């Protein structure tokens, strides 16, 4: 079995309007900006990245969490139709 699990925290810098799948599921999409100090080869390194994220079947509780601004998320990585990396969120902390 191949693993594909990503956990990332940060500030939501862009929250897009909700969309709906043909099956009627609500889809939330947003850009999460992460900033931290990570240790690499015994050297502290400042890292920053922006990740496009989406949640299929988003709940009202999750929408409220997204609107709070700072979140931690867990999910899996995939590519969209433009071959861009997307974090498909399965949990919000």
C-alpha cells in the first residue's frame, strides 16, 4: 500500500465561493499559507509555502472553521486538471 497523507497548518489567505458537484456535494476551496522553522540536516530553516486546498462534502461546521482564518488540515495530495498540486482535505483541526 502506498501512503499519501499530509498535515499542514497556516492562515487562509484566499477563500473561494462554495461550488457544488453534479452529485450535489458542496465543495470549499481555499489557499493555505504555511510559515515555520524546520530543522534540515541539523540546520534551522525558515520555510513558507502556499497550498491550494479543497474539501468535497464540506459541512457547515467546517465552513465556520475555514472562516476563522488559522487552521490545521489533514488530507492527501493530488493534481488538478492543470497538473497543479492540490491538498484534498479530509480533516480540519
